């Protein structure tokens, strides 16, 4: 168990809150500076995504719990911008956010290694590739391999480690 996984268990919603604040502050700054057209311009958004990918990669390369948490925050912001461009559905967006926050190092390293042009994360990705894809039970917060977790068939969001946890969560 890595320290960033322990931190995510204790404070699972902090990266999501940080990402929302980052996303909103970028939007607000652009509005205040009269540059909201930058946000609405596709090529400018692609530049923003490129910058976010570089920023997230830089955090990962620095290593450590805090930098991994910041990389997750940047990844969630990246997903928010992608959602603006309608590149992903709302359901996929929610699932990716859940997996990024509750997953392991593998998820965040994989996310950025697919979005940068250089091979900076190749070594790090090779290290984490053998790790299982992790998730956590919505009810008891127990971390398990995603293949062992049951997912709601309707919305695909909540994950449960057992039928008992699913029933307890719904009661």
C-alpha cells in the first residue's frame, strides 16, 4: 500500500474539490481579464489541455504523495475541459473521475502518459503497469482490484465489494 493510496482513503474528495476550484478559477480569471473568448476557442482549449498534460506530468516526475495528489487534481481539471468539448459522455466523465480519485498510481500515470508527446513517463508507467487497477467500495471504502468490485448496472458509478455493502448503502 502506497502513501498516496492511504491519503486518498482518508480524503477521497479533496482532489475533486481542488479540480473544481482550479477549473472555476481558470474560467473566472479569463472572464475578469475579458479573455473568455480564449476559453470558447477550440485551439486555445487544446493549448490549455497541452499545458495541463505537461503540468500533471511534471508533478508525477517530482514524485511523492503531495505531487501525486496535485497530478490527480490536474487530471480531473483536464477531464473537465474535455467534457466541455463533448469528447466524453457525462457517464464516462463520472466513471473516469471516480477511477482517478479512488484508483492507484497506475491510473494517474497511465492518464498522463497517453496525453503527452514525449516519453518522460515511460519508465514510471513500466513500474506501475504491473499494479492492479484499484477501486474502493462506496459503502465501506475497502480498496480492492476493480475486477473484484461490483458496479451499479444503471449508472456505473457506485462500486461495492459485496451485496451486503450494496444493500447497506441503499438503506
